C-alpha cells in the first residue's frame, strides 16, 4: 500500500506557482516536474519582462497556460490574482512559493550594516508573502493540499554575504511551521525545501557564490550540491501522497552538506 501511495500520480491536481523568472529558476524546475505528473498549473509574474519569459516557458507545455500578474508585496494584487485563479478552478491542491528578494547592497559586506529598509523589504517579500498567499489559497484547498516554500542553509548557519537573506529565510522556515499547525486541521501540509546552491540567476547575485559551490564539492558527503532536476523531483514527492504525513519540515536537498560539522 505504501509503495502505491509513493507512486500515485498527481494527474488532475491544480497547482499555483509563484516565482518563475527564467528557465534556470528553481520554481520552473518544480513546475516542470509537476506538469510532467499531470498537474494543471497557474503562474504569477511580476513585470512585463518576466511575463515574456513565463509565456515563452509555459508555451513548451503545448497548451494555453494561465498566467497573471501579482506583486506579492500588494494585498490588492494577491486578491486579484486569486480571483483570476477562481476563473479556472474551484479547487487548488498545490502552492509553490519560490519568492525571495533583498536589496543588492544588503547581500555583501557586513551584516551589521543592514538598513532598516533592507530588513523590511527582505522579510516582506521573502517571508510574509508566504503567509499572504496561504491566506488566499486556504479557502480553495477544499480537499487538503501541499504548500512548498524554498529555503537555504543560510537560515540555519552563517553564510558570508548571504546576510539579511539568511535571517529572512529563518523567518520563512518559522512561518512554515506555524502555518503547518494552523492548516493541518484542513489536511493542508506546509513544508520547505532547503536546496544547496545551484546555478540560478538569483544565486549569481550573491557575492562569493563560486566559492560556495566549491565548498559543497569539497565537504558534502556526495561531493556536490544538487541539480534543478533533483529539486523538481523533491517537489513532486512533497506534493504526493507519499509525503502525506510530512508537514512543518525543512527537507535538505544539498548532497548531505547540512549534516557536516566541519
């Protein structure tokens, strides 16, 4: 029975995806993996440039895929987005939150130099937005569901130059736990994937990213970090009945790096 649950298809489920920016996005890797399992997807975008990228990517599915604008710092835009979602479906099963941002100057130099505004922006976009999206998704998750957020090891340990983003990711992980408690009564699971460094456009904006990759190659038990495809496969697992009893957890996909003391 357990084997059957682990292999159960996601076909027929509906997923909402936040955070696709380009073909190297972690959100896109998970979205592709979900689509391959038969999930119907609805995407957000922020800005016309990103819209073009999302339209180009979703066109590879060979059918019209719903995409709508949504700035996660705006409650009005979030409300409008989910009103648009209701035009396509009365039920949502999956929600992916792959949204994070901090001003570039806050991702280098001393953490001590973090400004009040950079702190506010990082937490609003990277952590509070998960709560805001979950609030709107909950009424649509009438058959239970799975909410996934993307974290990183910098939430747990100091990563030079990750700075305020590490603190915001720690907040995101705490939000995941509290949401898991609140939403579990409705059979809605909330988890984080903490992925090792991968070559995304956003990651390249972090000073010393190349050294970070080298560190994983030298110290992770598997001698590497992870691939986008592996993160996508983990997203499928956490969305599936195979993970039916997993909620409020941070699942590390990092070649085992997280277990190492030195």
